[in-house]
């Protein structure tokens, strides 16, 4: 059970996340900075709810009070050339 | 009145965690008070350049030389891999002769600190970094600089300090100082009051507010840097690389004529991390405490990235973020005792050099607090210069 992968992109296990919470993480970003969960290609779209639920379970805080991760540009991966342009232009 | 610790460190960023570690190592009982979480602020929103060539010639460079030497064995000492890329090198390609001439002048000054920094042709630069665009003018090269994972480094200091007995209390906001005349006796927080023999202000971009609580003005302002992360890719580059404009903006802003470049302070700073993603920055914007990303900045940064590394146009970026660098008017950090206040110390204002200068800052500050005198003088960085 503890070796279940919670963050697929970064291959972060349930145990890694439990360790991060024991280390003091009380927010989804706090877990992310300790484990890289949510730092991969999908930017936490799959794992952030699971992580939030685990924090709530472990700390006894209501799920509604677990601070979600900050949303940032871009919504999905974008090729640099689309915004940065072709060098030859 | 009984005390809660020998020393209270306010701020759980790279500087606060480093100070906590070196103070604990000297046998002090340390209490770190952090408003949110360890590495929640700028230490968790930056790149990992540990280079010489981006340092201001003179005192700051001399301090950097000592700090960077400490990185060699830091993972071992702290008992955690901080992903330090030893001697990956630092490079700054110039686009034209004017940039080359300015860089050459700065290099002559920087070399006086005994560091290997020199100018190389674009052909030599491309032998080191084959992905570089061939139509550049030449480059500054510093073969001995390194790069680190700043989040892991902060966590490593935090955990090593904890093992030595330091107590870290997160989600605790300091709201005022406990004072008796000019003596600082401790702090008031939203979780109660704490007493100690000395208080260290390691609040980075927020340090001026903490200083104000003790009744002093410290001229530290937040300067926003926006960065972009790409998807992980195979080995692409080794160096940490900035475009020449980075040093030109930092040390010779008067020669920049384009008002947009000056306003955003946009230049390229790029490195590949251990996990394969590239971190691409950055801007230098004085826009208060705003930490949002702007499309304008992202476009400017990515255009520069493609200008220097054309192959990047086919790589995806997955996230943008921003951090606040604690800016000081003279470009030097503020480290050491405040003469006008007994028991109050500053360790902030490192702007973009907090990661590289954290080891030496923590070590020398701890020596000053514990022994009364540090092994290498912090005088040029003394807070008393602003009093």
C-alpha cells in the first residue's frame, strides 16, 4: 500500500508523501517542494487531490482548509517556439 | 525570565536555515520561526546558479569565492544530496562587440579575486555548449562555477539543523519584538511570545518589515524574477548560461537604451537541472510583492532562449513561476549585528545571490554571534552602513 505511486509523472510513492507530511508539509505545495509530486508534465492535475486528501487525513485538518497548489501559466505543455518564435523570423 | 532558545531565527528560507544549521553546529539552541513553510518564499522560486561570473567585483566576489568553496562537500556535511553540479561552468555569450567590451571590463575586475574567468571565441564556446547559436560574437567563460537544487539545499540545511537540535516552528508569524530600551529580548508571534539572547532577521524580501518591528529601517525591496520550466529532456547543456545582457543590466544599466528592457530587466539565464528540465529566466522587476507571471515577460524570456539555443523551439515548457529577490541599494547583502540594538542581527538582502552566498552567510554570522568575531570580516556587509 505504501509503495503505490501517487504522482505518476515524478514517480512519487504514498510513503514519500507520508514522509513529507511528517517532515512538516501542511499544504499541497509543501509536499511538492519535499517530494517533486506535481512538478512533472501534468503539473499535479492527477495527484493534487490525492495529496490534499492525504494531508487532511494525516494532520486531522478539514480537506477544505488544505491550501491547493498555485495555478500558473501554461494550462498544458506548450512548445517554446509557439511563444518564443522561430529564430529565422 | 526564562528563555525559549539561545537564538531565534526569523525566516525558514535558505538564509534562515543555513544560519540555524551553523548556529546549532556551534552548540547553540536555535528556534526558527517561519510564517508559512520551509522554502515557501524565494528559496523555492529560483534557479540554482552557484557561479562567480554573476557576482559584483570586489567584496561580494571575495565572499562568493569562500562560499562556493563550501559547496564542494556540502551534500556530505548535511547528509543529503543537494544535486550540486561541481564545476559545470558558467558562460555568458555576447551578441555584439559592445557587450563583449563591457563583459571584458567586468571580467578584469572580477579576476582580481583570483577566480578563473576569461573571454573565449564563439567557436570555443560552441565546443563547450554545442547547442549554442553559431552567429553569436563570443563569450565569457568561468569553468569552475557550479549549480545546485535550491529547494533540496534549503531542506538539507533544515534537516541537518533539526538533527543538531534546532526547533523549527512553521505557520508562526512574528508580529513584534520584545524590547527593553535598545535591547531585543525576543519576539511576539500569533502563537505566543518567545525569548532568546539574540534574534536574527532572515526574512529575505520581507526583512524590512521585521526590521521595522525593532524600530530600524533596512532598505530592502522585493525584485521580481520570472522563470519558466521545460519538460525533462535528454542531456542538452552543462553550463549555467546567461546572455551578456544579464551582467550588463546588473552592473552597467546606464548603457541600456531600450526602456522595455530596463523596465523588465529581462535577460536570459538558463540551466538544465538534474531531473532533465531546463529552468529559463529571468526578469528583474521592481513591482512590489506581486508574484504573478506576465505573458509579456514569458514571451521576452522565451524569445531570448530561442535566440541563443534555436533547438529549444521544439521543447515544451510546462510551468512559469516567479520569486522575489531581496534587493539592496548598493547591491550587497546585509549581514551582521546592528550596533544600535543589542541582540539583533540581520541576514538578508542577497538579491539573486542568496543560494550561492548562503553557506558563508550562515557560517560567518554564527561565528559573529557565538564568538563575537567572525573568521572573515563581514564589515563591508554590515547593516550599520544604512543606520
